[in-house]
C-alpha cells in the first residue's frame, strides 16, 4: 500500500466513530430457563447461556458421607429464627454479654451437613487445589477438560479454604473437631492440646505426598485466610487469618479471651491475626500482630464500627463487626478490601504486618459482609452479602432484590463510593440455598467482568464495567439437589484460571466451564482473556493483569466499540480488516486518528478507543 493510500484509508476511519442517535437496549420477556429445572444429584436439569460445562469430577471417597452422598438435609428452622437469622457462620461468635466460660466452650453442632462439603480453590501451574471441610484434593488440569485426581489429603476441621505460594499450601481450620495430627476422630474434651484451630501449612514440593510442616494456632480458628505478599520482602509471606467462631479457652491456648473489650482489652474479638511465614523456614511461622482494624479513630474503642442490629424499619439486621469474614488484597496498588460482618472496609497494606483502615461503609440492605473483589484497575470493589449464611433459600421471587446481593463501590481518593446493587436475576426454589458468594475477575481487556458462585443459584458472570448499571451476561445452573428437602449445596466458588472457569460444587464435585461467544461476549474477547496465563492464582490475592500488544486484544476492543454503537455498521469490516491484516505503517496512521477521536469522547468508549489506539501503535 502506498503512503497516499495509507493516508486515505486512515482518514476514512474518522467517520467510523459516530454513535447513532436514539440507540436503545433491547429487552426480552422470554422466561428465564433456570426457572423450573428438574431436581437431582447426577440427573438434575441444566440451563446455560454464554458458558458450557466441559467436565465434572465427583468428589473422591473420604470426602462425602456414605449415608448422605449429596449432603445431609438441613435441620428445620423456625419461621421467627429464619426471619432474624443473618450471620454467615454456622458457629457464631459469642455475644459480648456471655461469660468467659460460655465464650470458650467448644461448639458441637448436631448437624454435620457441611463436614464433607467442598470449599475454596487455589491454583498453581497445572494443579488445582480443592479445599474441603475434611481436607483437600489436588487435580492435574494440564488438560482442563479432563481433570485428573492426583492426591487426596484427609485432614478434617473445616472450612478447608486453601491458598498456595511456591511449594507451600495453607489451609484454614476452625471447627473444634480439628486435630493437630489431622486425625478423623475429632476432639471430645472441652480443653485439649490435641485440638487444632488456625492455619495449617503443608510442603507440596511433591504434590503426591504433601507434608504438614507447621500449624499456627489461633484463638478463634481460621474461617478463611488471605495470603499477602510484600513487594519489598520476598523472603516472607503473610497470612491474614479471619476467625468467625467463638474464642477458645485460655486453658487450651494461652492468651485467648472472648470477653467484651470493656472487661478485657486484650480480647480475641475485634481483630484479625497476622501470621508471618518465612518462605525458607515455614516451621517458624507465627502470629506477629492482631491489628484492631475496627477501632474508633477518635476514642480508640476497639469495637468502633457497626454494633449489630437493624438500621430502622424495613431494613436488614446486620451482624456486629467483631470479625472479618474475608479480606482480599491487591499488593500492587497497596490496598485490601475487608468484608467484615457488619461493614465493608478499605485498608492500606503498604506495610502488610500493620494494615491501616482508610475507610469503611455500612449498608441497610446487608446482613453479613462476606467477600470482596477489586476490578483490575483497583478503582472499584464488589462486596457480597451472605444473607442467611449460605444455607438458606435467599433467592426466592419474594425476596428483596437488594438483600443477599452484591454492592458495587467506586474507589475515589481512597474512599468507598456506593454505585449500585446486583443480584442473580433468576428466582430459585425453597429447596435451594442461594445467595451471593465467591467469584473472580474474568480478564477481558477493557471490561470489568466477574464470574461468581451463588450456591444452588449456579454460576453467573456479571459485567460491572459501568458500576452504576451492572448486568448478567452468562450463567450456568442446575436444578435443586432435592425437590422436597433443602440440602446445602451448590457452588462455593467459581474462578477463572488460564482460559477456563472452575467451580467448586459442594456436593457434586468439581466443574470445568468454557465461555461461549454471543451478543454479550465475543470470541475475540474470550480469546484475549485466554492470553492471560498465570503461574499461580489465589483469588483473595489479586495481581494486576496486563495484556501484550496483539491483534486478538485489539480485535476485542474493536468488538466492544461495535457493541456500544461507536462504530458505524458499514465501517465495521473495514476496521476489522485493517486490524487483522494491516501493516505497521497503516496501523500507526489509524492509531493517530483513533487517539484524536478518543480525546473527544467520555466513558468506556473513550477508554476502549484510547486502548485500541495505543495497541495499534505497538503491534508489529
């Protein structure tokens, strides 16, 4: 192509970028296919849009109860209790007014329905680590469509949330049946040195024979934990331990107290545990801080955030903020988002051992702040509300749409600014536990997409690029485990990893999904996301995703401009052809024109056009 021809071709693109007047979004009155699905464990009805099931691997022996393979039916709950119940933990923290003896008494739940449930996921290389209340399993996912079980480690104690760093695996333990030796017999004595509640550390240098090398005891156990790296210190990693159970007796673990702060300023309540782990000597791991991140800034009162209770007539009853359920860190931007029972909080983690609270929010529609996810830019955060503790049917057609949902915040000057709610749009039945749960970003360039588990509500992909107007763009759902009885099950977690979505199904095992192209997500966007290949992935430790300058990434941006109407229909093929086959000189000319046009726009179209302009200048 001559210089003149290139210039003429480039100038033609000036007319491409015009938004048609009066463009409207189409709506549909078609019934949601997720409504009315057949119940069953292995033969349940299925509905899907924008994603497809590629594989299912049932749980191995030792990780399900032979008496109740799908899980033990939930115990009945009175109508009054059902109305009031809102906290997430099945073993709740003691009320401040309880005596020390009551607070330290081990909980013995009569119902064992979660004792074999799958929980959280972690990834390293070609390995998938699946936590379970009875231990963990390791799968080879070299071929994602055919996950192969490599190793099973039976080590009861729940929840069994896992994370991985190099040759180390970390696992949360909070139940009173947990033993130091991983034994299955539990611990009957109210006070016992055999009991373990805290964070286990395994050496997985040989994934076929993991070995426990450390066990860090904590007062409230570890409901969840977050692996934290320090960009300035590669010799150590940190673990933020979140305990949601009652504090155990000081007779069992020195220094533990579950008293009200007024009675005991050193209470184990109203804090998190910061564990420092020398990577070369994990056996030396120890708690180095218990920061009071809920303290009142003026008075110093460690119980300084939400005291518990409703927010007025017609509002949700929100749990007391004396714990964090989960914390997500983003070391590259120096921030963490804590979902802390009664509040969502934003933390400065520039010094990992000393997190400092920057801001906090409460919400009249939230029962229990459960988890958090940043967008890739670190300018937004999605908080989830686990109304009903994950064991109740909270997606009924009669439920309030803002209860048990996501709340989306922008981060402006290191402050949280509320923008919107988003909840699974398909109503579920009374025998399906359903509420917002764990998810991760899907790394499509130019968009903020999050795949998320909703227990028996299935898996859903949310687009929150416009934080004020989130929407669902894909889903997968099965019918209930049982048509007559509520059995706690469904997806605990659903995460994107290296081109696939992996779902931890509490009862049915592990599912692997692929995204499929459609109006809301193109093949170019899926292919661009799949170019991101992580070496490891712990969802609560977010790493910034960057995209190499490539034609597939450029085509993803083109598709987004076409979808929004920023490109006239009769110019689409011209633009696509130039991106696919144009030489460097032509792309450079087009890049300049795009940059000029982008400067006149605002919002996502401007961002996408700027990104496309930059890419075209770099593609060679």
